[in-house]
């Protein structure tokens, strides 16, 4: 059974230098309350694994939407992501200031690399990136030819922490996501030593229909209540 703690208590679990996965896609599906608290915590030199670096502005006019807060505060030392074009601060910090290391991976590859990390697999064979700069990526373990076709062997990805967000989480830690907010949250919940889940609403066991559970409580270590996100 997961422990139910305050956001402040959960933030204290993450030390300087930790490797943290954040579910979400351009901020959709980010654990917004947790990330806001983490941005004010002073924790630094994090390795962040996320689909992207979100955006400087959010849909409700807020500054630094989701994980963009952490980038803006220069709390991130290394970013492993699939695209960063909508957050110009990533380019500034990586190419001008030299304070941020960025490793870009094809989106489908990253999802499967995280899935492999959660399943204990040795890597992912994919044709994505063959003949491109992906072959020089530090997460690329080499190239193999199978039945006359080249594939890249991409490393499994695992983290110290995964921070996910669900619309409803029951008291056994089972998670239901609203629509496409499930995105990277699903695979990340399986591929970290400690999983922190932020709930818009905490409900009793049985209030989420079994067939609607997307992340099982066995994967969740801590639950925090964030409430509905209103910017």
C-alpha cells in the first residue's frame, strides 16, 4: 500500500543530483502542484527524463508551465527528452550558457526504452534513427543487422524517482487518468525505484472501475493530493 503524504513531505524525498522522470506531454499530465513545490525547494543538479521541457507559458496564462519551472530555475543538469523546441530556455542553457546537457531521443524510442527499463530488458532494437545523429547518442549501444535491416540498440532507461499524475487515485494507489493525460505516466510508473503520484482527487477503493485502472497501486509508493489544476 502506498503512503499518503503532503506534497511538501514528498518533495523532501528528492535529493540533489537525483534522476527523476516526469510524466506529461507539453505539460498535459504533469504533476503540477508537486512540480511547483519542487521548483521552490532549492533541489538542484537533477537529471530530468521527460517527453519535453514544456513551455514558458501555459494555457491559462501562467508563466513556466509544468516542468518548464524547473528548467527556468536551472535545477536541471541533464535533460533526456524527445523535443524541446517550444521552450527556448533549453537552447539558451545548453548552447549558450553551457549549463544544461540535453540528450534527444526519438519519441517512440524513448517510450520503449522506459518500458524496457521497467520490464528489466536489456535494451530496445529499433530502426528509428539509423543513419542519423542518433547513432552518436550516449544512449545508443550500437547497431545490429537483422535479416538485412539495420537497427539501433537503445539502452533501457530507469530513474531514481518517477513523478506521475492521475485524475483519480484510490486508497490502494490505483490510478485513473483523464483522456490523454496518461501519456508517459503509464510507462514511467514502472521504471523507477520510487514512484510519487499526484492525484486531482483521492477516492475510496472501488470507486475506480477495475477496467479503468491504468496504473496499478503495486507500482505506487507515495500519493499526494494536488487538487484540480487551475493555473
